[in-house]
C-alpha cells in the first residue's frame, strides 16, 4: 500500500462516530488564471478559454464555530477530479502535471502499457506525469493548521486528489472569523474544451471522503464543498462514439468472393451521429490520416451527406488491409477509425483461433460478458464472415475457409495482425 493512502486512512481511522453534515463550508475558489491574480474576481464560477491554467484554492469559510466550539484538529478534502475532468461537453480539464490514463492502468512489465507510456510503480504513466504539480498544501500563515505539528496528507495516485492535515499536538484551531486556507489545486483547460466543467468534493466512499474532525477526533463533520465551475463556452455539434459509428472496428468478413480475388468487398464509409443537427458541416471540417501513416495516394473524402443528426462520410477508395483509415473532426479533435483484418471476429487486432470461439459464443450468448456487463453481440462486420447479411452458423464454416486458405483465399491468415492499435481520439 502506498504511503500517501496510509496517511489518508490514518486520519479517517480516528473517526469513531458516523460523520454528519454540518455548517462547515469549504469553497474550491479560482484565485489565478495564467499566473494572473483575479483579485476581486475570485470566484467559484469562472469563464475560461481553451489552454488556460487555473489556480484554485480550498478555502474554509468562517462560521463553523458552533459546530466545533473547541476548534478543528484535522481536515481532509477529497476532490472529485475523475468526474470533473470529463464533465464538460468535449475534451478535458486536467490537473497540471497529469500524464496518465484517467483510471488506474496497472502493469507488471513495460509491454503492458500503450506506446508512449511507461510502467512505473505498477502503473502505466506518460513520460510527463508529475501529479505533485497539480495539488499541494502551502505552509503559509492562513493555513488552518499553521504553526502546529502537522501530519499532512497529499494523495495523488488517482485523479480524486486528497489534501488534508492532522494536528498531532491535539490543539484544535478555533474559528476566528476569517477564512482559512486548506490547499491548492491547479487545472489546465484542454485545447478543444467546451461546456462547463465542475470540480467538487467527494463526500462518500471508503477511504475517500471529505471530512473535518474536532480536537478529540471522535466528532467529525462532512463539510459542504462548494464546487468550482469552469465555463469554457458553448459547444458546437459534437460527434458521438455510438455503436453505429463502428469506431475502431475491423472488417473480419470475406475480402473477396470464395472463387476469385475480385471484386474486393472492403467498405469505404463512416457513419457518425451528432448530438444536434450539424448543418453546414463539410469535408473541410475533417482531416484524414492513416496508421501507420502513408504519404502518397492517401484516401480523401469524396462525399458527405447529412440526414438529421446523422452524417455519412464516403472515402475516395475502400479501406486498406492492415491499415487504420481515420477521420478527425477538427473542431473537437475527435477521430474515428476503421480497418480490415479478415478473420478477426473478436476484434482484438490479431487473427487467431479464438476468433472462432468468440463466434460460437455469439451464437448462444450468455446474459453477461466477462466484464460483468450485459453481453455485447458482435457487430455484423465481425461475425457475418460470408457476407450473407446476418450472422449464422454458416459463418463458422466461412471462418474456417479463411483459416485454411481454401478457394481463392490466401493461406496463412492466422497470426496476421494490425501493426498499430486503433489511434482513435476518445469521443465525448
């Protein structure tokens, strides 16, 4: 167990009674934007622009003396960063120095991590991962426990950062009628952010609860945390990563007829769903790229059709084998990719006999998948191997035709794989 979590639990363990809500109010207040003090403009709701850096502080408001007449001995605030970073309409607002997956991605060896990430202390992180830059407690005169023998808590293993302290001398700090500082939180607005991002305090959860303690540590209160709202502007039409988009899907079906290598059956279109009608959308609103990149004869967008909120984008040629063809919506930096890998029914980017096993499972599906969620059937591009228009037991035989190299199919399909993982940028 990491040291920072041990310290967090050390404070929580002193609470012998169930905490209750009380008149203890903490604000997460914006103090600076791009290193410029807001002064009279300090607020818990602020309009910002993409790329801005916002320094906010946790401020304990006066007026809690009736709740803790003998003072406060310990306090910890758990900031709801995981929910906050994606709470807007598009892109993210991340703590300064965060270069890691949004959720813990454990690893044993470097190969467990994606390209560009590194396995450090059992966690996949990027090379620029320095979470200590994004949250800390300054030892300054208005700090609630200033001048005491304080055990500080700064836990930043996950995005739900913990900032707190425990007065080890057991001298409670009384309400003097002035605001008290509890910690600093620095956020960076994503370049494509839009909508309102909200960062508040977490008040429930084992080992992750905002709480304030009295001198005997037997009395505790869950404070009201006034959240920080960062308004980055109204969003335009946003594309959604719906199942119909087939984002990151691989066409596992016959690449051509069983008795001839022509015609080639590969598809050449994307279907996107927007949250509102994207009137005026054109091919110029997208960029086309491939992975691995190709620099000559790259596909282009030949047609774009809008019907309601749905958009069909047709490419100048069919998708290439063993290559991701992608389109990026420039306003949101959201990309969608498709590719071909005949035989890869389970969509794990490599052709192996497990693909046949996955098809068998789809013919008699369980209620729940391996992840405990409702079982998700394969899309048509993954299970309709013979291109009949539906997934049937005959597709098992068609899959075996691919594996055996019968008819016009080339032998050796087993083991073929995509050289790169799908490079799609997450949709909102």
